[in-house]
C-alpha cells in the first residue's frame, strides 16, 4: 500500500504546515492595526508608560503592536518578563537597531543601544567585578562620605531658606554623581554645578530623548536614512549632538539619573503618603540608632523597614518605566503565541510593578510592609538606602512654601516628566532637622570635602581584590 502511505504523508505534511501557519499568525493580542501604519498612529507620544499599562489591562501579559510593520512585543507581568528576558536571555538580549540614538548620535559606542555581540559581552565581563555584592560593600566608605555630605548640605541650605524649602533634587544629584564620578574617574563633586557634570547631564538627556522607541520615524523605517541630509533633518540634529562634549561611561550614566530620581520619588512618597509610614521608620531609627549619632551600615540588619522603603520606592515609581528595548532575531513561541523574529521586546515597567500576583493588593499605594515578608534585597539599593536611612533619621519633610502664594506647593504623585527616566515635577521641600541633637550631630560630622578621598579609594580597591 505505498500509495496510501504517500497520501497519509502528504495529508500529515499539509496539516503540519497549516498548523505552523496558524501558529505564525497567532500573534499576541493588541490594539487593532491600520493597513501599512500598523499601530504607529496609536502609539502615544506622551505618557507612553501609562497607555501601555492600560492596554495591558485589556490585552494581557503579552501584547503585540506593529510599528509600521516592525513587531513590538510588550511584556506586562513579572512572569512573562522573567520567562523571556531572563530565562531565554540568549534569545532576547539583543538590542533593536536605533538609527538615531545608537548609530547617528552614539556611533555604536553606547552599551544600551548597541547589538549584543562579543564586544558587548566583553563589556559585561569587565563590569561584573564592579557590580557584585562584595564590591558594593567595598564602596561603603564612599557612600558614608557622600550621605554625610548630603545631610550637611541640606541642613546648610535649610538654615538659609527655611520654609521656602531646599532644592532636594540638586543635593541628591550632587551626592549620587559625586559617588559615581569618584568610583569611575577618581574625583568628587563639591557643588554639583561642575562643568563635567553639566556636560554629562546634557548628553544623558539627549540620549534619553533620542533613545525612546517611536521618537524618530527613521527608527521605524531605517531605509529613510538613505535620504540626503537636506531631506533628513535628524542627521543634522545627530551631528550637533555628537559634537557636544561627553565624558559619560555606562556606569556613570547608569547610576547618575536613576539613583537621583529614585530619591526624588522617595521625597514625593514622603510628602504625599508619609503619614502612613514615616513615623514608623523614624521611631525604628530612634530605637536602633538614637539621636546622638548617624545611622551606619552596621545598623542595617535591624533596619529592614528602611530597606523595604527603598524597594517600595523603586516599585511604586519605577524610574526606567518603559525599560530598555530588547530585540529577538529568531522567532519564538510563548503562552501559545507566536513571537516573530526581529521583534522589539519591551518590559512594561509600570504594569510589572503593579503585578498583584507578585506584590499583593493596593498596588497604587506606597506600602513598605509588602516587602517585609520577602527578603528580596538587591544592590540597586546600594547607593540610595544609606541616603534614605539618614534623611529619615535627620529630617521632617513637607512641601516648601511658595513665596508668591504663601501656600505649600501642591505635590501630585503622578506629575512627572517625559523620557527614558521618569522624574517627578520638581519643587522645593522644607527639610527641618528633627531637633537640636540631630542638628548637632550633623554639624559635628561636618563637611567631608577635606577627607583624602584618594586614600579612601585605594583602600576600597584593596578590599575589592
Ligand atoms: C534606581 C537605580 C537603577 C535603575 C532603575 C536601573 C535600571 C536599569 C535598566 C532598566 C537597565 C536595562 C536592563 C535591560 O537590558 O533590560 C539597566 C542596565 C544597566 N545598569 Fe542599571 N539601574 C539602576 C542603577 C544602576 C547602578 C547603580 C549601576 C552601576 C553603577 C547600574 C549599571 C547598569 C549596567 C552596567 C547596565 C547594562 C547591563 C547589561 O546590559 O549588561 N545600574 N539598569
């Protein structure tokens, strides 16, 4: 019966190919695309993260959008992000072609915007020894120095401006930048207005703006880049950006905005919902530390609640809310859906940090207690946690008084800037020392700019070996 076997084989092959075709068309759900444009016209130009969050409620953990034919896959639960970006990282670690930010502006030199190749992996291997837990503890003397300086600077400005409030963003930025510049380049920043920092910030702001998915048409249609300069205004813009001075390295870049902005959101949470958690944190600090010395790293095992506040800050207002785009060059299947080859894959940060199966209920509110059951600490907190503990120990915080109206600034906890890193709209905050004893300790601790940081750095590098 060779004829029958042949017939069966043909039928089986036919069925398999129909099945594969079905599977291939079984894209994850998403908003209905228009011909040619796909979802390009629906992709929001502002508050993308909030739109993606709302869409994820409607379309589920894995969503598909077409950006003029370019597949964009959005992962909106912890499970989906972990399954693909972490467990299948070999397949998902590439980066999409970012013509504007990655090629024209940074010429393939920025780690977050370049392909995942040997060069990239070499970079990762070079960074790894600086980012593990052992290194993190070797940086403690520097963190101690910068967080002491932070208290001193805030107290100093408060004594001058009183209820008008201090420019806390500036103080956080100086402290975080000074720490990372000291580790990376060997010098500290005294005022936070140094030219090197100003240049670095400008470059970083441009990177954030030009690196957003959908920000430039040429990113969706790379062939547009063959147009002559006269018809391609982005080329002139890229040239100007490329000519601006930059000393940023990935590590400085990675720490600068992220840690500062997390501390800014911590102050927003303090002002808008602190009545629920600040008193608890401060009475713990009074009990463990007292008011006659600064909190130190040795106190940390007894200050789990402060760690929880740091983690909750990152969850409540994720700083890199839209994630950094990943890219997959081969097709894949997940939850029965077809993930096409050459998809841009984004972790939907605002949705993931509101994943009730991981974080429990009431996800829009700032509730540090949700972290206490789960010892989930990681060293992203390394630079912020000491600053947070010391700020809570040192000050009572309220929104500053607007000199024009005589009223305190209204602080809206959803009011934020656009861009890769999401900053709260800035305002001044009154930061009153918690009594004379606290004030005396900060003044006695004094400025740290007279410390020999080169000696501290060489001690740090000896300890890392
Ligand atoms: C609030 C603090 C921080 C946040 C929110 C943050 C967020 C992120 C995100 C979203 C990425 C992209 C991950 C991806 O590929 O999907 C990233 C990458 C990276 N971050 Fe951070 N980061 C923070 C602090 C730091 C610090 C303190 C350092 C080191 C000093 C650092 C070093 C890096 C490096 C080296 C990468 C590239 C990793 C790689 O591709 O191998 N980050 N960060």
